[in-house]
C-alpha cells in the first residue's frame, strides 16, 4: 500500500514542480530562471557526487540474498 502511495506522491510532486517552473517563466525574466535552474543542477550534481563518495567511503556493506533467502558475501 505504501508503495502505491509513494508513486502517487511522486507524481503529485513532479506535477507541482513542473507547474511551478511554468509559473516562473510566465511571471519573471526567462534568462534569470534558466540561470537559476543551471546553478541548481550544478549544486545538485555536486551534492550527489559528495554523497556517493561518502557512502562508498563510510557506508556499510550491502547484504545480497540469493533466491532461497540465504545471504551472499561479496
């Protein structure tokens, strides 16, 4: 049940974001909006790279299970 709710929440969130960006283009100067989106994407990429690096350096090993439910060491 929670998986289905999460899908609907994600769809609603995507719709909200798209509508908000369209509103910004109607309300403000498009050049400044595009610049803000580019800066946000660069910041998101930097945060993602940092998260992946820290997860690989300090994260715990993932336990993988076979089809019978037995843990497999990698």
